[in-house]
């Protein structure tokens, strides 16, 4: 999972040097600047559920969270 805003992370470790990731477009790449845990609430069938994603990647290059 990739997130564009580091404020969404409940724990976060920035990388000393950015790492590259492969995007869906052939030959396309994006830079990964850190990783951590993201927690958020989502509604499923009228009930709220907390979702926790560990080892989520932080990137500035994507237009939306994946």
C-alpha cells in the first residue's frame, strides 16, 4: 500500500535515501521516501471498522493513495 501524505501514518520511518518503486505503467517509476503504519476508519454495510496497514510506503509521486 502507498500513501502520499505522511500525516496519515501513526508510526513513520523516513528513508535516508529515497528508494524507487515500479508503477503500473510500463517503465514508470516513483520514489519511496519512507514507510510505517497507517490507520483509518472505513464504513462497510453501515458499520465503522478500523483498518491498520503495516509496512505502508510513503511517496510524493503518486496522485492518490493505493
